C-alpha cells in the first residue's frame, strides 16, 4: 500500500482502513486518513456558533479535539506508524458549501439544510449552507457559476433563477444551461388558487362566472411581481379570457391577510402558504397548479381537472458549476437520491409543504427545459419588466 504525505507534517499516512478517521484530501479522490481510532479524534460543531452564517463564523465553529498520548501510542502500535491530528485550516478547506440565494428561516432554507446534512453524511465531511441573498437569488447563482468545478461549491435553488429568469431578465449575466451542471431534483410544490371562505365561490367554474360578472373587482394578489403566483395567474387569465388584475404584495402573509379581510377576492400563492388557513376554514383553496393532485391536499382538484389549460409547479434542485467532472456529479447524485429516499426524511420534506422528488442529472436537465418552455409564454404575456 502506497503512503501519502500529510499536508501539515512530514508524517506518512496510509490509505483507509475501516477504523481510521478522514483528515484531509480531495473530495473526489483518495482520502487521507489519520492513524488514530475514530473515538480518539473527533471534529465537532458548536451549535450555538453554527447558527451564524458568515464563512468566518463557520470556521470558528470548527474545533478539533486532539488525541491523548495513550491514543497516539495505540495508533502507532496498531498501524506501525504515527500520524498527527487534522490541521484545522486543512479541515476548513475541505468544507462543501451549499449556496442558497435567499434568506434563512424559510421552507426553502430548511430544505437546503436537510440536503446538506445528507451530503455531509455521505461524504464524511462538513457541508454548510451559505445564504447568499440579494437580487432575487441571482447573486447566489452567480457565486456558484464563478466557483471552481470541483464539487466543493453547490447551488440549492428554486426554479425561477434557472427556468424563469432567462425569460424575464434581459441582462441575467449567466446562462443556466451553459454555466451550471444539473445534479438532482429535490422537491416540488404547487401553487394554490384560493378565495375567502366568506364568499360562496367553491369551484373554479364558479370563480370564472363571478369574475366575468364582476370584471372591475376581478383582482388577485400574489407574493410579488415576477413570481410563480403572478405568472400562474397569467396562465389562468390567458386560458379563460378573464381580465384579472394583478396586485403585488411583499410575501404570501400579506396576501392572505388581505384575502381574509376582503381587500382582494383571489389569492395565488404557494400551496403551503394557504394550507393552514384552508384547513382552518378561513380560506378556501379551490384548485392547485400541478399536473396531478397534491398529496398535501388530495381532495382539491387541479386546474386541468377544472378544464383550464394552466399548469406549473415550483421546485428545488441542486446544481454544480459547469465542467464539474461527471464522476463527481454522479457521486453527489447518488448520495442525494439515497439520502432523500428514507421514510423519515420524506416525512420531514412533506412537513415543509413540499413533495420530495429526486432525479438523475439528465432528468433534471430535461425537467428544467420543459419548465422553462412552460413558463415562457406567461412571462411574455405578463409584460413584466424587472429592475436589472
């Protein structure tokens, strides 16, 4: 067995026996392992520090408990060679970053951390979520586009930055097909068409009849101009010929508050943001946006079931920088697919009001292309012109 040189000392390290601890080395090549038993050298994260999101804070959170002299002697006897504890700087260099272009605390952020945990387990190394906020997710996407294609920087993103923004931004500064490598789909979620339970509208057919009879009041609220709710409502309006007027809000909470208060008659929001009010009888979801009924609300029909040619979902996926080696992408994909397949993890995802759905890299590429083509007409019909 050939020996490897430790980057932080002149000691020889051996290829992995089962009882040894990874201490340095590339993510997708031969790992370097310490001669100490696993119980003698542990890398831990202080949870009170780990909540902070800057790179430096994460580095501060990493600490190494160095082995005792007895452990050193034990390792020397067992492996006939000495080794040193992992160097903190080298350990931090071998930390995978999952970039999420939106703020912490959201359902998407929680989903990103589930994926990061599975990657950390599968790779046997630290994986952190970095919230690179700004420009509606474009800053985080560009950070991954410009990263080294070594598997150490990944993008966790909803679909707009990769399938919708190419149609709405004239100066996007990246091409999601050219500049990103698909790894795996993670989860999907529907958009809900909701009304207040105070009115008598219970079906899409009744809503259309009401909107045609009251065109001056046919307004709908969405969580923001240029979002999924906005464009899905445009799909509905185009299919039905309704002159629905858009009222843009800063988030779903404000939309649902005004729906319940009677300021707007219709809300078009992510399904998860209307679920509790629907279940509590305060709002009424009359249709969802997917091709099939949502397992989160199986008693509510889709728009297609109601005879309306409007379909589209939100989704989350993992991407790597372009030119990431195929073997690296394959390994990441296998870890993610396996990690999200167990019942407990799937239950966690469902509690985030998403439906777990993984894929191969090739399937994600085709999925993105179809999604982009699906939303393009609605983006154009909306006339939406974002600030660059």
